[in-house]
């Protein structure tokens, strides 16, 4: 994790990428990180990194949720949804705090769908 001085605007957009988790793990959670990733790709490596991390995290949570659907038949899926929700909540808050501090943060247990 590298710490550097970034503008408050860069940190704000990075924090909002991570907090988009609270819009739900549906389409709305993906829109802000995806748009910022595509628009800021050349302008701000800090925002691009956080947008990419948030997007990968949301996609990973979506995949984990889909995997839990057939597991609901044997009750493990319901427990999986609770665990996914708690991990998502905690990790999104930690990532937002790290982004506000100007730190490059990487989510744990995330599949890297979107790369450089």
C-alpha cells in the first residue's frame, strides 16, 4: 500500500466508488465505478485504481451470490448470503477509509476481472 498526496477531488471520487456498494449489488453498484474507470483512465491513476478495485469487488460479490443460489436448497446458501453481505459491508467501509487517506487499497478475495 502506497501513501501519497492526492487532491481532495481524487480522494472523494475514490471513496464514492467504494461506497457505491450501498446502492446494492445490482446495476447501480456497478455504474459509478465503471464510468469513473472508463472516464478517468488517462487522467488519474488513483481514481482508476480504486474504480477498478471497486468494480472487481462488486463483480466478485455478484458471482459469489450466484453460486449461493443452488446452495440455498441445503441452507448453506442462506448462510453464504449473510457472510457475503457482512464481508461486503466491512470491506467497502475499510476501502473507503483507505481511499480517503490516499492509500492504494486492494480488496481481499477478489477476482481480477478488470485489469490495467
